[in-house]
């Protein structure tokens, strides 16, 4: 969908992930989409070097999020939200579900 604009499908998926979840790390993104970790890391590094993303170390994990000082952030995120709304329903639900740890055994739904 946005592949022509951002240069590759991996970059598009990375941006959609960050738009859906606000922040994330490389392994989390590659596990969701089933793509190579090195590909995701290269996209994240390129976007950080371009000023679109910023990263913070949380323990030993580098967590990426959108740079609030990026000049076209509002427009970029609006485009990504529109793309998210056009994704197939199962993929959109998978992106929006932001469970960080397993549900406690026996916990009622």
C-alpha cells in the first residue's frame, strides 16, 4: 500500500506497527510479520538517522517511537492511520492487540 512511498514493504510494516502500538522494538516487529531481524533493524536505524524515529534504551532493549519534533509527523501519522484502516481485519486486530505478557492462568475473560 505505502511501499512505493517508503521504499520497501519492510519499512511500511515497521511504520504501521509503530503507528498501531506507539512504540516497539525490532524483535517484536519481526516476530509479528515473520521478516528478518536484520531487515527491521536496518529500517529502524535509517528512520532514526532521518529524524522520523527516536529510540530509548529500556534495560538492554532499544525501544523505538515516533520523534515528536519531526516536522511532518502529523501528516505522516495521518497517512499511516489511513493505511491501518485499510488493512485486512485479522492483521489490524493483531497489530492493535498490545499484550506484553501472557494472561494469568484461570483469569476470567
